[in-house]
DNA sequence: GTCAATTCACATGAAAGAGACCACGGTCTAGTG
DNA sequence: CTAGACCGTGGTCTCTTTCATGTGAATTGACGA
C-alpha cells in the first residue's frame, strides 16, 4: 500500500497543475476581465426582472470564445442570488448546439419542460401537444418571469426553421401569469439578417455585440487563469504571450487560448518537464488540431467516410484541385468495390458541403464556362496527419 | 472584333419517402382472489 | 377482475431520393465595321 501511495504522491509532486479545472472550458471564473461594459449592459437590461417585470428580449452576438456565454451566466447568477427568496424570477439556460439534446423544435421544448420540472417522452408526441404541455407547466409555476437563455440559437434555427423562435416570442400573448424574456446568443454575426423580419424585431429589442479579445487582453486573461491553475514558476517566460498570439490570430478566441495552455501543460507534464516551454505550445497546437480532425473523421458515418476516402485518394494522385464529378465517379467505383449502396450525386454534393463546413476540405463553387459549374475542392487536412486519417478510414471501412 | 445567346455540369431548393424510434389507447391473455 | 403483453395508429427524426430550378463564364455564331 505504501508503494502505491508513493506513486500517487510522486505524481502529485511532479504535477504542474495546482488546479486544472480553472483551465477547462466549463469553468466560470469569479471575475471576467475586459467584459465589464458588456456585463453592465446585460445587467441593466435584465434588471427590471427582479421586480417581475417583463424585460426586453436581448440578442447577443460575437465570435466563439469572446465570453458571451460566460457573461450571461455571470449576470444570471447574480440575478438569481438577488431573487432567490422572492420567487419572482426563473432563469433557464439552454445550449441549442448540443446534439441529441436540442437540435429540433421538439427536443428544445422537451428539454425546457424537463428543466422546469415536467416530463415529456423523448419522441412520439405531436409537437403542438408538447407546446400545450409547456404552456401548462409555465402557468402552474409561481414565478412571474422566465428568462430563457438560448445559446447558439443560430445552430438551432439553421436546423429548424425560424418560426419556432416566432412561436416562442408569441407565447407571451397566450400566457397570463408568467412572461418570457428571451436572451439569444449567436456566433454568427449575420444571423439576424437571415431571420424573418417579424422574429427579428421582437427578438432583438436589444442588441449587444461582443468584440473579439485582442492579444493583450488575451494575455491578461491567460495570466490570471494560469496563476490559479499552475503551480508557481511553472510557466516559462513568453509562453502566455505565445498562447495569446496564437489565439488572437484566430479571431481572439479565449477558449482556444485556454485550451492551448492546458494541453501544453499536459504535454509538459507527461514529459516530466518541470516547466512549460514555448515549444510545448506549438506541440499543443498541433495536437489540438490533430485530435479535432481525427475525432471528426472517426465519428463520421460510413457514407461520409467513403466520400472522404475518395477525396484523399484522388488528392494523392493528382495533387491539384479536384471537382465534384471526379469525386463522384471515384466514389461510385469505391462503393461497388466495398459493396455499399451508391448515393445520388445530389446527396454527395451535400456531403461535400458538410465537409467544407467542418473544415476538412476547402470547397469553392466555380464556373468553368462551357465545362459547367462545380465545386473546386482542396483538402484542408495537414500533410502530417493525412496518413493517419487514411489509416483510420481504411480500418473503419475494413479494407 | 464585339455582343448576346447558348450550353455545360453541376449547385441549390423543395418535397416527399423509407425506416427507425416512440407514445398512446385498445384488446387480448394469464394469473389472482 | 385486473395487470401486463401485444398490436395498430399516428407522431417525430434522420437520411436519402426525386424532381425542379438556378447559375457563371467559355463557347458559339450572328452581326457590323
């Protein structure tokens, strides 16, 4: 037993982390630097809710990792602290992006009902029935106001149509005892434009933009978190700056910067290095990128993998841009070989578009004049993990 | 040489079908008193 | 008589097909200089 204790002790001795949680993405710190203005703004808009008055709907946008969610949650927490005993107010947070939780109208409602303490079957009911239950449960509750935070609404609206937002905003007119305020959060700056004007006007009574952090602000944030997270003296000179620079290049994504720092720490730890050095950051960057891509590839359905495999093979052969037609014919042959049903070109076209979204390929719609219109496709997977990708694909397609 | 019409090879949209999943209500069956 | 098994209906969800329409520039061919 003593030996095991020793091993455990030595691990904790060698560990560079004091408290790793503070670097994890779900951690929410006490203070949020460089967002004071936005937080105040949100607070001032939502403040009347403490009296149970209906506040304006709020719409927030900004790129990923600019502290939107964090700020809103912060304000929500403060509000709840104040309102705890008065029972006027209720705040529910819902992330619309999480698959299997909330990417259809039905599921969003079901999730909300669950959070409010009711229950609905995961499927099988007509959607309007679910609406009715939602209304019912709302009317039953004691609170006068419900603030509904919909994170990443753009994702939801993309999958569903925007009339579910319309329904939500209209719900107020059917409710007597309780009112709903919607706080929408979106990563997509052009999201509002794509909405139905009726929805837009009611949803964005107030608007708030979160600008990206610049490199200096990122450094500030990182420094603060690093102090909480690592043991003193672990972080070498320049590491923070480099992290910040990396993330600033990608539209000031603080989440990414923190991930980078954490992974760099893990790498350093595994190598039993006593400090985090700048080279660890580079390696962390590679690793994050690599893991992300490999993970996507691995979890993709078979047909997608087949298409991707075709692209990789073709790319290897030609080294140049390839077009939808090339891929489709290669893919057809491949399907026959593996004895899999061949999808239509229409479908493959959509699959390619999805790969583009995922960042696995760069696709551009071009017109080649008399030779028609097509996508010009380039692989966006770095050379150094291409082999690994191929291997994974071959395994899962069992060649 | 110039200009509009043509044409290609797909992109992009809309609708609808197939198959999986599930809830609900009604009916049947077997076990119980 | 009643609880549980079983079935049919009707609903959602995802993936896919079918049908329809759109589109940007190379090419063509008519036209005028």
